[in-house]
C-alpha cells in the first residue's frame, strides 16, 4: 500500500527526483497512521459504498520537519477537500504574487496556449493529457528558474480562494481551456485584474 501511494505515483508523474521516497536530499514528508480492524462501510469519490475489514486512521504528519497532529473533524469539513474554483473573480491572494511568479504565469499561459484540452470530470479523466500539462508546467518552471513551491503557489493562487493542492495537470484539466488561459494572463499582469 505504501508503495502505491508514494513511489508508484512519483514514478508515474516523473517526480522521482522530488518525491516518492525518504532518500537523502528529498523532503521527509511522512504520515503516521494506525490500521483498525472491524466492519466498516467506506464511501469512495463516486459516493459508492464499499465494505471493508480494515480502516486506515491518520495519527500525525511531518511536513518539512514540522509536526502536525491529525484532526479528523477538520479534515471532513467540505471546504478542506472540495475543489472550489474562483470562476467569477481573481482570488485576492493572487495580488500577493511576486514579479517572478507573475512572469512564470505569463510564460505558462503562453506555452499552454498551443495545447488543447477539454474540461474533465472525475468520471472522464484524461490522465495522459493531465501528465502532458504537468510536464509543461515543469518545463516552464525550469526555464524560468522558479522554485517548485513558488510555481505551485502562483497557479493555485490564480484559481483558488482557499489553500487546496492537487497535481497541476489535473487542476488545469478540470478547467475550461479559455478560462484557464485568460486567468493566467489576468494574474500575470497582461490585463487588469477584476475584483
């Protein structure tokens, strides 16, 4: 199971140089959990209920060396797991982006303008296209010399009012292409931002 949620996804997303193991030089992001045995009904992302004999309960997490206790009540609050795109306004946190982040967004919009994609849903996910968009993100980030954290934050801040993270390719795939390109241009300063 650990291999399936660490090494395998990092390999599939071409991130083995940045994630997926605890080898020297990589961030030591660790989740500690316990496994409980019993009779459980577990709902998946399609709201289908499945029966299970075991349940994984997160206990604590270490992120960048900082310890975080698991708060299951907080984790179940909808705004912590439901992707909410700010479609009708540019998120206020986009105004705090630095010049390098805005330059990155402008370059990303330029590079993405030659790529076609269709709005995706969980039922109709084009993982190949998501991976292509992810690779473009990293290509542009590399050319701009922007640290990964700053690049990710600039894209998230362009579309989301609240902190929510997901793979950039999947995030872009969940957006209509014209909207995504225009928002990146708006935030990068090519057009005035609407409140």
